[in-house]
């Protein structure tokens, strides 16, 4: 790849996109699309602007090339632009915080059904990350009060910014805690997208080299933290638990809950047809 040192002459939008697409060819499934997104971000314009003005030149080519080279090195797009699209909103993200995934929207929809059916008003989220789950649920249910925990400082900071952005401080309280250890309040439901990947599982470079390991890996086998959450929620007499899990964890978790006696467990799949999570009623 060409270096970015020295003075950079201006190039047209069309030329910039062509260069960027070639540079991203190995790093992205959709190099043209990501080239367009990053140039639009760089120019502070909508993507449609690029097509209408493709023969116009733009300055600060060196800075644009730096953005593309970060992405070509497998740094996630969301970290480069500092934002992630999720559900019907955009959330601030930064390194040290897990990027919210589209499949987590399924978890939110299942939890929303329970909140509606049971008129639930007090819940906790374990592992707040960007605040994605809590922010979306609070926006859907103005009467809902949420205590959102994380064991790491960076997620609490980033989630705090997102909660501020959407004006949800009256509904969501952040708390530094291992699981729900520091949440003595009465709760009706706990929701979590916890770390659930086995420590020896090989992840793609854009995930393992950039995203926080404490938000990804759940122990030697991967389901240790999920089992601890199940035991903690059951011990507290909380009625519902909804969690994401790994695609290969349905059987061991089914066996585990059979041993500890729960009222019901319902597993659900993601859009690709993989087992992705569960809802337990205690």
C-alpha cells in the first residue's frame, strides 16, 4: 500500500474511492461500500453527495488515506468513526468497549415482550458496554428504571455519554459492579450480553486485536460466566433472566438449568439460524 508521508496533492472523489476500494480489498467484505462510508465521514457529508460530486476534488487526502489504512489493518469501522448504528439510534463507541451487534436487537425485542406482558418497571443490565440495551429499552418504556453494571471503567464512561445524549439519566443508573454484586435493590428482570467465548477460540483479527477481551471471553469453556449469572439471579429471587450466548452452548446450558430447577428456559436463534440466547423464568 502507498505510504501517506509527504505532501498529498488533491484528488477527485472518484479517484479517492477507487484508491480506497483497492486498499480495502482484503480487509472488507464490501470494500466499495466502506470506502464510501469513510470518505463521506471524512468530508462530513452524506454518501449521496459522493455520487453527485464525483469529479470534484477534495483536500486533506493524507488524512483520508490514514483512515483507510486503519481500516485496511482490520481496525473496526465503528472505532475509526467513533459511532455505531444500533436499533434505531447511533451510539458513541471507542476502543475498550464492545461494538453493539445486530443480533442483540433480537434480545431487546424478547425482553420488550416480557416487560409489556408483566408490566415490569425495575430491571438490571449486566455488562453495559456502550449502553445499547439499556438505552433502547429506556427509550421504549418511559416508566422503566434500569441499573446497568460493568466491571470496567471505559464502558461505564462511554455508556454515560450515550445516556446523556438521549437524556435518560432519570431512568438509567450506572454502577461499577461484578455482575449484580453491588445491586441490592429489588429487581424483576435481568438482561445481559455477557462474555461467552471460550478462551482458545480463534476470532477474526478485527475482533480479537481491537475489541476488549474482558467483553468477549467467558472462561476456559466460555459458559462459566453465563452459569454464574444464572445462579446469582436465581439466588436473588428475580423472576426473569434474558441472555445472549454462544452458538454451541445450548446443550450444556440446558443440562445446567435441569440440575438447578427453573420454571422454564426458552432458547432463541439469530437471523443466521444459530442458537444465540435464552430466556429463563425462575
